[in-house]
């Protein structure tokens, strides 16, 4: 099942819809109220959604505006150096333990929205990543039960401002610029994904292939991640995890190749669809209040 957060040209209020083929059907219009957070909190009931939307037609997906599946996650956590080939290209030492950092929730962005080239940097890079969202508040979850707390999967781009990222060991600021967390295009429930650790992942910039790998090459998989993080702190409903990127990032090219205004970056993951974002110049206007 594919569930999207979207709005229409006639109603700018975001709501949740079921994506079926090339159409999207409003759950609200089918008697199922609430946003994606409330659906996750209640537990996504595939049977109830199918029954409520059975026999109904929707509107073309191409006619709506899609947002990040969870538009404003409680926490956005990303793991670094989680593919062996990416470790090799960066020259970093393979981590003994999982290496996590925060992406501030303000970076959350839609699957087809613009991403900013910052006023303060020209070192804008892409990172194609598998994302998952937590559906049950949890702590001390063993890896063999981690699948129980995953509400779904989607594509993500861990957009990175490399000079700001590398100034400090936490990475946080360089990973958290506004618009630098595109996600989507929709949430795909685990039953439809099957094994999340056997999905092809691809990134292109202006149609040129940059990254081509599979989630089977993850060093620490999705279940390992939940087990590790939940030993430290509670994971809440709506928290999003970015699971790391394979080789092919711009900073590792010789010479480095950073994104420029007008570039179009696309992240595609098998069974999940794709996101595609255009780089635009950031508006450097001061905003207070």
C-alpha cells in the first residue's frame, strides 16, 4: 500500500491519500480522518483502507502537490558511513559502531520540491538513501522485533553542504539546511516492500548516473539501526531514519562535482518510486518573526 500526503489546486490543506496506479484517492473523503501521524499512531489498517476505497476512483497523481510523507517528523536521524564502497571513496576509517547524526526537522522537504543552493556555500552534494518511519513508540527493541515498529519506507536525499558538514565532527549543521531533506514520494507499507535489504538504489544528476547500488550492501541494516538507537533513547511515532548512502557522491569525484543552480537530482529506489528535485538559489533575505 502506498500512502501520500498531498494537497490539490482547489484545497491547499494537506491530507492523506491512497496511491493506486496513477491515481490518488482521498482517505478523508472515504471516511478515514487524520493526517499521516495520526494514521501511524493508530496503526495503518490496510484492510480498512482497502474496504473504504474499494470501487472508488481518484484524481491523477500528476495533478496534486505531494509533500514529505510525514511533513514534519519529530526526529530525523541519519547514519553515516553505512556502505563499504562509500567508506572507501571517502577515505574514512570503517566505523566500529553505528555513526548517527541529526538532521533538523526544518530540512524536511517534498519529493518534487526545490532544494536550495545556500548563500553561504557552493559545496552542495546529494546522497541517495533508503528512509523508514517509526510507527510505534519504542525502547530497547531487539533486532528480531524491529520490523514491528516500522510503519513504512520511502526514498530520501540526505542533501549535504560539505564544507559546513566537515567543520565539526557532529555533521549536524551541514546536514540540516532548510529544504535539504527531500522525502517521498509516498510511504510504502512493509507488506508491499518485502525485504527492505534487497532494493536497488539509484541517483542521477541531470540524467547522468552517479550512484547505483543495492540496500543489500548496508553494513548496519534497518533492524540493527532500530535496535541500536532504542538502547539509548525512545523512538517516537513519526521519527524518520535515513539509512546511509552508497558510493558516487559528488565530493568524492576527481575533481569534486557539486550541484549548481538548475541541476536536477533524482533518487529512485526499487518498489518505492522516485523523488526528483531542482536546485535553486537560496533567497538570502533576513526573516525575523
